[in-house]
C-alpha cells in the first residue's frame, strides 16, 4: 500500500518593505501620524487657494481641487490658472515665476520630510528647510523643467478648463509624473544635481518597474478621480465645502505618494542602497 502523503504547508510570503503591500500602508500611516508631513501640503493648499481666488477664480473645482498634486500636474494647474485669469505678459511671467518658487520650496520641503521619515528619523521641518536651501538650485531646475516642458507645452494643447479630458494632455502629464517627482526626491535625498537626479529617476522605471508604475499610476489616478468627482454633476458653480474637502483629500493623497516614493527611493535607489548592492554585508 502506498503511504498517504499530506501536502506540506506553504509558507505565506511576507511582502518586502519596498513592495506595494508594505509601502503604501506605511506611507498612509506616516503622513497621518506626523504633524509635519500632514500640515505642509495643507498649508501649501491654503496659500495657493488664496492666491487663485485673488487672481479671479470663483472656486472652480478643476482649478481648486488639483492645486496640490504631484509634478507636473501642479505646474499644469499653475500655468493654466494664470493664463485663465491674468492678461498681460509682464504680470503673467511674474506670477509664473512666483508660483514656480512656491512649488520649489513647498515640494522640496515635503520631499525632505518624507526622506527623513523613510530613513527612520523624526521629521524635522527646520532641517527640511535647511536642506531645501542647500539644494535649491537642483530643485528649482527640476521644477523649471516641469513648468516649461509640461506645464506650458501641455496648456497649448488644451486649456485648463477642458485640457485634462484631452488624451494627449493626460498622457503627457502621466509621463512627467513617472520621472519628475522621483527626480525631486533624489535631489532632496542625496544632494544630486538636476541632471544626475533626472538620470537616476529613469532608473525607477528600469529597476523593479512594476512597483514604481503602480505607485505613480495610483497617485495620478487618485488625484484625477478626486477632480472628476468634484466636477461631476453639471457646469454650475460647485458647492464650496465639498470642493474644499476634495482639495484637501488630493493634498493628503499627494503627501502619501511622496512618502511612498521616498521610502522606495531609500530602499532601492539611494546612494546607500546602491552601496549595499555593490558591497553586500557578509552573511
């Protein structure tokens, strides 16, 4: 008689720290549980909201909701809002440069805080501001690429009020979202110049591409879904409270995306991660 064999129990594989099953919950808890990571995007949103209202916006959802988004969506929103409400080339360029400076400081500070958290430190806003000041040239150059190559160019293809529904505009914003946020994180984390940071951002699509694509597509889809939810229901003026709440939800989703990208950067693409791969510790 043949002996009956009981199948061996399969071990349940735990997700690695850089995988979506681990890093996304980590990002949500990190942002929700830290005052700095939570407040910086909301303060940025409040300031930008006051700015666009001062420009003449009546609180249109397509203008207000995506105000705090990952690059280059933020640049596209800024250029579109300025062109929508401001006339005159001098005023337009002054405002574009002003918004560019605000984006550089705000996103740079958020990226630095996220990197601090990814490295196991308690996020320190003073240290983040000092890091942004030291690396302002690289951060500003990357944001300038975002404004010039994506914001201005894509606005020419479709105005802000209808451009996001244009497939070519959506595709352009998505391409930029795959590379620009990661380049800014690389510049903030390891002090890379703009060129080296952009080159390293391309590695994110080569090394473990599915995870990076999932994070970038998820962030892009989440903010897009919140915007579509805000503009649903007709062309009339949207209620202020739901629009504002959706804008804050978008800011929170953006902060989570930055935290997740910073965590993956530290584990897979940073100078320290590269050194670990080249010189693994002895077994």
